[in-house]
């Protein structure tokens, strides 16, 4: 079963614009991670935010977490064509799941047009 | 090694055959994970190892699937009597420890096609 659900499923923007992707999850978590996957490649870790954090920045990435709404957002500012990829959120379950059992959403497919 | 290595990168087999997929994690990483990804979906957890032991195998879909990590490094995912529904990309990941940053380092995956 998949705990995280990203929206939108697909997003197409122009280079230079900002891209916002959202993730909702179902159960209490210890942390939430965002990963990126280029077509036909493995996943690459982008950022991790803990349940007691509300916002985190890394370069052009900004992640927010609202545990009361069980949701997170990933903002990519000043997007580039090279940002074209699928983006996934992943959560661990605070209760009932093991620490290694990261649950991924279905992903948002981002297309940045030059 | 520099990253997580998976072999083969592509495997085409016939229904009913036996398949082995290999994962070589980053040196020194004690935790190793197997995920399965179908087209258009996110990765689905199968099993993870802490050292040599399977700490959680709750994601293995049935008893045709088995994974080992005998020396705490390389792992092999074994699928018996393959079915067409097993076709997917099998991803391996490793991490320094479960209690660390939580970041997983993924390999490029093994694409399995069952005809």
C-alpha cells in the first residue's frame, strides 16, 4: 500500500518558473523525505524533514511539513530544464511500521520546458 | 564502491523460470533495501536487511520471492516460477544505518520482463 500521495500527477512549466508539488500521507511519521528520479534511473535523495520541523531549505529547494494536515510541499524555485524528472515523497510510519520500511507515493512528473 | 551496483540491468525471462537479481551496496552501509517499481508507480517496499538478517520482509508478495545477504554486504533477490505480473524494475538501496539521516542511496535498478 502507498501512504503518500503526490499532486499534481503531472506538472509542466517554463524554465525560470517555480514548481510546487504536494504530498499527503495517512499515519503519524518520524520524518518525510523527497526523492527525484530521472527517467529510467534510480532515485536520488533530495531532502529530509523531521516531524518536529516545519520548513527546510536546500539550494533551490524548499520543503514544508504540516503534521496537523499530514501534508508536505516541495517548491523548486527558478526551475531549469535539468529539473525535469519525477519527484516522490516517502514517509516512515511512526507506529506499526519498521524504520526501514519507507513508503513512497506515486510521484509527480515534472516537465520544465526551455 | 562509489555507488550501489545492481546486476543485471535488464533481464528477460519466460514465465515459470527462476531469476536472481544482485545488489552490491555502498561499502560500509549496514542497511540494504529492496523495492519494486511498476510503470508509473512509486517504489514499493519488499524487504530490508540490517547486517545479514532480514529485519523486515513484510513487503515480499508471496513465497516465490526470497532474498539473502549472507555476509552482510552483497544481496541477492531470488524469484521462483516467475509470472508476467512480476515484470517491474527492482531497485536496491543502502544506507549507513537506520538510525542515521534516513537517506537511502539507490542503484539504477534491474528491469525484469517476464514473457
